[in-house]
């Protein structure tokens, strides 16, 4: 592909795609340096314990061990954190979750480092862990941290909070802990520098945030901490938090030697925050005609031992709890709590998948009560631009929620399962021998909307540089420099498409992402195509303006044309053309005087924080999506096969159709995984399945081909009219699969992931949040009225 086909709107291939598919791509874990040391981390086996003594002497006596560092070796700030700096670099006097770092070692090779870990002597005094978020937030609970046990509480009131319609449905729901489970575990290469600083190559989602936290803990100015993005093998929110960066830097500075620090799979499961488990209660009321009157909800999320992004996740959950529906009256309460469970933070969807499970189950229950079609009920109540949200924010255009649910409902259904179908099409596949007479099919729908970009007044921005010059052969080439972390979302493709479109060149070089340019913000919140794409576009526009002004001066055009050269000159087809002036010269001729460079910082519109009543203008924009799931369930074994997934999604202007397809398929697969298999199980605060043998992920055998409809309504205030697309399908996929399973088995399923025991009574269901049997709404939660008052 050449020329305009490689610009905005084309299905341009990823520049790293062939290397990744062929196994030659270099990930962070593949990096090495001559003479480097290998680092490992010692972690507490206890979810809660006092540390009586740490003795590293025996470890240091082992031949080949270069250094052991503990809390006493941290020269700067002892704690770090994405929003709140509450997490110790190393536990000093107390451990608050099983897996918390206590020490780190560097040795000549990995086996020696492992022996050194075993030789570090730590005397623990185990304490009773507090793992139930309700108990941790309750009166008289022992504080687990000087900051207390509640990360954030939100009380949202809209309209008449006491209003109740004549038709009432209410229930409670549980969501287990999901892990991002990216395929390349955390890794970094750290090299000590002659100026006393460090150079670091790592897999992360936000280089500048990492640098800020690392520098503070090292007691160094930020300019002495230089970070460059290494190959990232998946992220999904799990690389937003600092994990091994400070440990590797401390060891590199202590030894004066390059250090490779990398997690194995078990350590990866223990080392990064996960999706928040949630306990939710909803009450929906409506008129007999099916118009929503009110939504009441109470959401409790388990944030684990440290804050991470919990304060922002609960805000997302509460502000989206009523779903993409017109709700004149709402009482929505949210609480995210500190426990001795593993920390939880960002994961694809950021609080919205959990509440979508609840509000969509409620819409199905309401449709049953009203004897209405569940799609029709959603269409009747779907938000439209101009509607007022429960936060008081007026919804701006576009939001084709109604169009999404109508489009997905219109897609053809898959063929019925018959005796002629291959055995692999049955639940359980070839090995389960499902009896066709005992297989039931169900169809389920889900509609949701998801905020885009950072919220609640965060001054979100992204900076990029563009340079246009001649290469050694005299051909025009553009160079783009951005700190945007490429974690699979496709910025490495889109940046080049934007540069080709704006600069009129075919050759574009994307410099490695590093801290040598201004921050691009985090690769999260569905923001980078909008934000960093906007920064690249702005930098390219500035380059064109400067180049055209140079040409206008050379041609002796009037000063007003030099100041605004686009009045008379344009770049088209690799040439600068002026119809009125008779100008026509190649870009190579225009660049003969030297390169042109510009930097641009892009901002979105300002938002506001929520007030004491949950009111404000917190979100920049939204995207809608609807899924329809078709499942087959073996009633004897409780096995579920997802037969079909159809998705209609609000995508704005599509910059790269191929990349869009990859994002929505991946988001759907991740939501499917949460519905029927993915759960990080803890017992008394200890993770029991921290391997890919026991933490089950969907494979190509589990994920059906996606029937996808892109709804392309341009976003007015975004570059090219784009919208982020990666998170929204994850929000609806889980709820749609759960609805389909409910329809197939006729059971009142209120917990995800659904287990075989939930479907066939093979065992007592277990509450994934606390390990106790889950006995249903009233037994687990108390009376709904009591919950509401509480």
C-alpha cells in the first residue's frame, strides 16, 4: 500500500505485526546487556503480618549475589501509587497482602538469585486478615492502613431519590476478581548511568507517571530517570501501576551494573492489581408502560490492600450504574474498600463491566415482569443526546444507543444444534459427549455505554513532535516522536496514517516512545487515538503551516499570506500548490532549505469533579455498544458453549478498519472470559490459582466468530471525529453471555463467572469475594431495605 491508501481510513497493517506473528518481536523480557545481573523479588506469604526481623546476611554470603535491598535501602519516598502514594516499595513493619514485596536480590544468574531469596530470613507474626469488604467498611473495623479502610465513597442523588414506580424489580449480584493475564509478564532492563541516574527499558502503559514515581522513591530529579518503552506483550490496565521498576533501579544503582528484572507467571499474578470484585444491589422501578421511573443501587468494590486507581474506578461504576437509559430519579451509592486481598485497579472497562452485569440483568427482569420484549424495553428507554444523566451532565452527541441494540437484534441467528452438527459444536467439545437432548440454547442481550478519556476535572493532555526533512536520498520523510505506550491498541499504525494524511508524504518514521518528549498520558481510558492522535495531528499541522510560510516568504507573497499561508497554498500529491499564485513545487524542493519541526500539546474539553451529591460534568464523552450472545448449555454437566456473539458498536470515524476489528474482537473475548471461566480465586486473602493451568482463559476454541456492525457517527470535538473502541465491547459481552445462560437454563444467576455448579447443583456455590457459600440475595446481603439504609 502506498500514498493515500496508507493514510486515515485505510486498513494499514501494523508495522510490528509480522514480527509478532513470526516470533521475532523483541519484548521487554527479551532484553539483555553485557554483564547484567538477574533480579528477583521476595514476597510475603501472609495476607497480613507484622515483620519482626529481616536478615539479609546469609543471602549476601552466597557466591554470585551482588546485592540485597529492603525498605531501609530506599533513599527517597518510601511509598508510591498511581493516584495515592500509599504502597510501600518494600514492606517495612507490616505486610498487607499475600505477595507484598519485602526484599529484592540481584545475582549473576537467575538460579543464584532464587537461592538468595530463600536465604533471606524474615520473621513474621501473622495477623488475622480482613478480607470481607463489608466488614472492613463497617463500624469498629480495625484500620488496615493509616489512611483508613475506605478509599472512596460516592453518594449520588438525582431527581427525587425516593420516587418509586408501580413496577419494582430488585436483586443482588456478585462479580469475581478477573486478571488481565497478559501473555508477556512484567520485565525491565535497568542500566545505571554515569551521571548518577538510571536508564530503563520497560513494558508499561504510562512512561511519565512511572518516571515520576521512580524518581521520587530514588530521591532523584526526574531528568535523571530516563525511560524508554520496550516491547509490550499485552496490558489491559495491568501495567498502569508501578511494579518492579523501583526494585530494579535500586539494585542497578546499588551494584553499578545493569540489572534485568522479570516476573514469572506466578509472580505476575501476584505483582499487579486486578479487576475489582463487586457486590451490587439494584432496584429498578418503572411504569406499567415500561418507562423507567427510578434506579437505586448500592455497589461495594474490594480494592485490596492499596489504592491503585480504586477512587476513579468507583466513580466510573457509580456514574454508569443506571446504564445508558433515561432515568429521571436515582439513588446510587458506591464504596471501594481496603482489605487484605490483593490490590485491584485498572482493567479494560474500568468499573463499567461490573455494573453493566447488574443493570442489564435488571432490565431483563423488568421486561419479564412487564411481559415486554427485552430489546423493545431497552429501545424505549435508551438515552439520546440532550438527555440528562444521573450526574446532571447533559449528554452530548452522538450516542447511538438505540441504534446499537436495534442493529444487533436484527442480525441473523446461528443455525440450530442438531444431530448432524459436529460433536465439537456441542458444549464440552469432543471429550464431554454431551447428550443433545440435554442441551438447551439461550439468547441474551446487553446494552451499555462507557466514558472516554480521563474524567472528573483531570487536566488530560498529550504531547507529540513532528519533523519533516529530506533523507539521504533526497526524499521527504516525516519523523514522529510521542511517548504514547503501544500496548496493542494500534498507535504505531495510526500515528503514521495521520502523518501521511497531514504532511502528504509516504515515508513516516515513528521514534521509540520515551521520556525525551512530553507526556502522552496513559494508554488507558480509550484515550490514545483521540489524545495522542490529536497531538500528532496538531504537530503535523504546525509543520505544514511553517513549511508553507517558508515557501510564501520565498515567493515574496504578501505578509498576510505568510502569516496564514493556507489561504493561498496547499500540500497535495507530494507537492505544494497555489492555484491563484501559480505555485507548484515538490516537497523536496520546499525542504531544500532544511527540516521543519513542531511540537503540539493536545487537550480535551475540561470536566468537573463530582460534588457531595454525585453531581457534575465528569465525563468528556461516551461510546455505546450492544451485544447479543447465543449459548448452548449442557444441563447435566453445566458446561457452556458460546455459539455466537454479535456486536453493534458506536465507533466514531474509523481511522483503520482492520485495527478496529482487532480491538472489538479482543474486547469481546475478554468479556466472554469473565462470564464463564476467568476468576482469580482467593481463600483468606491468598490467591489459590496463580498460573495459567488454573486461571482459565478463552482460546480460539471458546470464542466464536464475531458478527460486527460499526456505527460511525463522528464525535464533533475529537480529531477526525474518532472515538476510542477498545473498552466498550468488554462492558457488554459479559452481561450478554450471562443473560443467554440464564435464558438457557431458566435459573436466577446472579454471579460471574458462572460455574458448572451454579447450573447443575454439583456443589455449593462459593462467593468469590470471601470464600463463604453464596446463599442468595437475602442471606448474603440482608434485607434490601437494610442495605439501602446502610
